[in-house]
C-alpha cells in the first residue's frame, strides 16, 4: 500500500511540474483555400481589434511560417487574440481574424486560412 501511495504521489508531482513547464502557447498552421500549408506567410498577433485594424502594437515579433505552414507564439495570456496572416496577395482578412480565449498552460492549436 505504501508503494502505491508513493507512486501516486510521484505521478501527481510530475503532472504538476509539467503544467509549470509548458507556457500558454498557440501553434498556428497557415493554410491556403485548398487546405495546403503555406510556407513563408507573415503572422502577427494583436491584443485587441483596434490594434489589429490599425496594424500597430503587435504582442510579439511577426513570425514566418515554416515549410509545413506552422508558427508558434509562446508565453501568452489566456485571452482572445487577433491574428494577421499574409503572403503576397493572400491574407486572412476575409475570414477568421481572431483566436478564441486560449487554454492556460496548453499548446492551443489553430488553423488559419489565407486567400486572395
């Protein structure tokens, strides 16, 4: 019985440590209208709609999507963010321009569609 209690305590401590290690993040995959990943898209996050509309005060540096269309923003608050994704003539201005409230200490995953 003592071994079981020790094991459960050890597992609980491990889960608590893992929650502390992972910051609140959003991993976005930038896709074209056909669902293909877009490499080289510039992706910027904003705290509010006014900053997004004026294209000012990004919360972190703009990131560029990798070969699989991915970017990750780390150390975020658990709130709604506005996102601008652009490559050439393509952007997300005609579709979803925000990410719903993030889940604390999780890697939140979002797909962003960009088109002409």
